[in-house]
């Protein structure tokens, strides 16, 4: 027999989940190509959607590769003699950072960069768990996870709360450098 308090709590949780899903846009057929910082769908067909607790468990168990797709901040147009230092980029420790790979349309070179980075992160195993993220309410990770699925990876998880959810949970963040592009590796 369910206790009355447990039944009330269950009803509240079901209502909250329904309200959350109603406030979220439906999954588009293709990739999102504008207004990337906006509410994202609650789902991604073919991928597992992770809560922060689930992402943390995968991270602690080292059972998946984390892939950060947040874009790199553009360098401002400064006078030639100006010294410019990029702001540090923080992500989930141990992640591979593949900036600029979450846009709706990718140049062939960026798509090659993404494929190369995924092959490195997965160690060439298309069944390896890949956790794709950026920030909360950022379509970049949704687009990238959808693209990873299209590449044939079979174990894709999308962490929609990204570094914002990770930080709210008081989990560690680490300074990150982008994965080098092939031209930079030589």
C-alpha cells in the first residue's frame, strides 16, 4: 500500500516532469542553426539524456568519454601591439574539448576535426560511451550529439545541463585547452 505522503510526492514529481517537458521545445528534424542559447528539448532521439547525478556517476566510474563542444571565444579585433589573453575555459575534468563543433552547419574541415576528436575520445570504438555537453540551454551540445549519432556511434549520451549543472552541484571543473587541429599537431 502506498502511503498518502508518498502518493502526493509521486504526483508532484509526475506533474513537475510534465511541466518541464511542456516548457521545452520539440526536437527539430534537422540541426538548430540559430539562437543557440535558448531552451533545448527534453529529449534527443537515439541518445540517452543525462541528469547531473548520472553524468557524475559515469565520470567517477570513468565509464565514458566526455566531449565538450562549447565554442571558443573569438579573439577581438585589437591593435597590432595589443597583448590579448584568452579567458580560461573550464570543463569537466578529463574531457576532450572540441570547440565550434556544435553549430548547425559545419565546414568540412570542422567536421573532420570533430570526427578525428571523436575517434580519439572513443579510441576507435563506435560502441564506447560518449557524453556530449557544453552549457545549460545550449543547442551546441544537442546538435553535436545528434551529429555523433549520425556518424554511427551507438552509445551516445547528452548532458544538457553541461558545465552549469556540474558547477551547481559543486563538482570540480578544470582548465581546458582545445584538442589540436591537424594543422596544429605538426
